[in-house]
C-alpha cells in the first residue's frame, strides 16, 4: 500500500466525517454562518499553502474570473448552504448516500454538454445509482419520491448534490487555465465572500460568540480537514495515479459517513439504507470505471 493510497483512503474517511460534523454544527449555527466559518478556516490553510507552493497568483482574464465566480457560487455558496441546511434534519448516512449519486449526473451531463462517451457500463451505473438513491430517499420504496416521502431536508441535500455537479462541470472549463490547487483556493475565496452578506444577515457575530467547543471543533474539521486537507490530498492523488483511479476512493465516503453516523450519533442503519447504499456504490463504481483500451 503506497502513501498515495493511504492518503486517498483517509481523505474518503475525512469526507465521510463532514456529514457528522455538519450534523453537530446544525443545531448551533444557521447554514450561511456555518458555511462562512467553514471557509474562513479553510482559507487560513489554503491561501498560504497555495502561495508557498505555486508562488505569485496568476493574472486572470474576464472569462476565467467569471468561471471562478461560478465555481464559488455553485461548489461553495450553494453546495454548503444546501448541505448544512439539509443536515439539520437528514441523518448523516442518508445524506451521504444521496450526495454519492453526483458522479452519475456528472456523467450524464458530460455526455450532453461535452459529448463524452456513455458506455453500457456507465449507463448501467446510472440506473443503479438512481434506483439506490430513490430507495434511500423513499425509505425502501423507490416510488416514495412521488408519494410524499420526500422531505425539505431531502430536497436540500439533493440541491447540494446538483450544486456539486455544476461545480464539477464548470471545473472542466477552468482546469485548462488554472492548476487544481489554484482553482480550489480561488473558488473557496470567491464562495466565502458570497457567503458573508447572508451570514451577517443571520447574525454572524452573535452566532460565532455562542458556538460551543463542539461547534468550533466541527467548524475546524469542516474547514481544515474536510476542505483544505481533503482537497489537497485528493488532487495530489489525481496527480500521482490519475483521476479515474483516485475517484474510486470516493465510493468509501457514504460507507464511512453511515458507519460514523451509527457509532457517533446513534443513527439507525436500516435495510433500505444498506440496500440503497450498495446500489449507489455499485453504480458509482461502474460510472467511474476506466474504459478498456483497444489495441
């Protein structure tokens, strides 16, 4: 087992833990305030690391600035507002399974927008993922989506998932102009600035003063580990072994979230969560499976 493999596996566990941290922070802090504090903590680590690693920031043209703003609006502002709002009522394991379906929609939209090939394996992966997510959301009944089983918390987590899909698709456009570290750092900074006004409207200063030790611990975990360390290690993995192999480790995120939710928060793990989670994991694995090379 290489150091890269260890880092990627630990990253998946860390990202699973963000669902636990979000559940802990939810009762103490409003969504925009919690998200803003998360990215302040992330920026304290990311900005110095980026400048030390890559030196002087690049000059950005108008199109790149617009794309960076789009990254901040989708992957930081919208994703975290939906994520932290949803986790006020949705169990961590359930939320992680819903979010785990994002590679499927990335594959579908990449096919539509970028004309990327959609193989039979990917098509099967899409079907499995959608069925598994519907089973989890419907609490064992995939048709429950259409019969009233969908809560506002579920809708918020689905909003987080689609926000991340948009972030990932915009990222395809940005990577031709910026390094992954630069794109992550700049998008986090842009998103943090967008989060500031609504956080002030929620009473940012008062809420920050009232946070307990566990609340601040959750903020630090989300910002430093979940964002700064997690993203850095994941992109190092992409650089070392390639995106397809690195992406496979994301499959461990919902597993670790469900396990930690059961152990740390006492959340129930019922048959629908296990069955739906297994279908989602199988679907994500098929969707991300590298295509065989033809000689």
